[in-house]
């Protein structure tokens, strides 16, 4: 068989040829049909995870050492089975559940192998999908594709189960209340797909920013792109509130006065100021507060999240931009090299993490290019 292996952290993958394994006992051998490239694979290849503030988690410290074959999002076709395998036929196509444990501890016996303290995950501790064959230790890790294409099914083994697990925690709320999704990367897009399948619905108000400001244009486009996936979500009002608290408050007050029976299940505000205006309007109208989200993670927004009057706010990284911008300017003046690009992750501030945002920005640690992993 042929695989492309991590022979050295951070180095190009190495082509490797070796004997194709012969399944023993309960093992099943699959020919790889599709293998997803997960962001975790990039961290495994690099040899660790950047935890921010100059901290790093080494995968070698956790038992992951080269050479190894990555790829934990795997779809394949059965080409051979061990003598103990029953009911799995040659040429059948499956998605592979990669989060394998030791199989012997109480956690594994309780059906939670992904939580095992001695993991044996495919693509991490066992050879994965970056090879043309994958040896699966037991048929219980095989899920029939049932008409899905291999490439379509493969990501469900990681990004699919991750977002599904998060959405399951919402319980019946997903049927009765609006769900606000911040971000539409790999997990975000998977979450949108699952929300659609699970029946997200409701009436929302969108408070837009001025159409001549780039941030407002981008945020409105993001709202619209996400909403296209939900035919049962109805936008009952979408207006430019000028990024201003009074304008947003007046818009909502006018709508609630003209249509006192109008059900509003959520408010998407393109900044915190407009979100605060929406809260004012609901309180003045003595209406039940709908879930409201904004962007900026301002002090007032954080206080309202803490009090339960606001669902969430997106931190647009103003502190990061200011600190890194100053460092880049200083480096430029000193004729020192500066990175071509710096990627800053967006955070969602909600009940789970608002405490860290209660510290004034001027008293928070100032991130550096080195801590951000800038290149």
C-alpha cells in the first residue's frame, strides 16, 4: 500500500510504500475512497497547537510521534475482512468512525470510546486516510454510506459529529427558539447544514449598518448567506439603523407599535450599539425580550450578557488589531521584517465566557505577532 506520512513535524509529507495489511480477527480492510483534510491535521503536522499568549501544546507530549499517517475523516470500500467479521461484504462502502479507544476501560465499555484516556484514533495513533488502504480494528466503527458520496460523507466523521454534539445540547430549544450561529468556517457551515435538517425556525429582525461602510456590507452579506439555508426563518424587518443606538431603538419601537402582535424570535444587530437600542425598544414596549446578538463585545454588551438581557456579541478583535498594528508600525520604522498576513480568530462572547471580557481592554495582555503565530 501507499501512504503520505508525517516523517518530521513541519516537513513535507513523505511518500511511503509498504505491504498492504491483511485483516486478522475482527479487523476490516478498506480501500480509501475519500479522506478529508481537517484543520486538526495541520496542527498534527506542525507538531502542536498554539494556545495563545506564547503557550503551545505539543502533540509529541501526548504520544503522537513521527512517522505516522494522518487522515481521520475517511470513507472507503471493503476489500478484505478478518475471520471473526460477520455481515460486512466485500465492495460495500462505509464511513469510518475514527475516535477509537482502548476498548477495555469502563468509558469504552459504556460506549464513549471518544473519551478514552488511552486513545487509538485513526489518523492520529493508527494509520489513517492519507493512505490508499485503512485497517479498521472492528466492524462496529463502520457506518453505511446509504447513498451518500464518499467525499460528501467523509467530513461527518469529525466536523459533523462535533457540531451535531453541540446542537444536541440545545434539546427542544432548536424547535422553538431562534439559533444564532457566529462564524461560517468548516464547523459553521456544517452547523448550518445540521440546523436545516433539525428544523430551525422563527421570525427575526436584522439591524443593518450604513451601506457605505465595508464592515456593515460584509456583516449584512454574512447574515443573508446564513439565512438562505433556513426557509422557515422569516425576516420581518431588515433596515439600516446607521450603526446607532437611537436609530435602532426608534425602528423597533415603530414596528412594535404598528404591529403589537408581531412575533419577534430574535434580533441580529450588525453592532452592539444597535443591539442596545433593540433592548430599549423591547423594554419600553413591555414585550418579552427576544434573543439579541450584536458585534463588538463592548462593555455595555458584556454587562447585558451577564444580566441575561442579551444573548451574545462577537468580539471583532479591536484589541488585537490595535496591538499588532502598533507592533507592525514599530517594526516598519526599524526596518525589521513584518508578516504579510495575520489571521485573528473571532470569538463569540456569551454566558459561558463573558467573565474574561469584564476586564477593561487596557488591562488585558496585549497580544504580539509571535503569540499570534504570524508568518
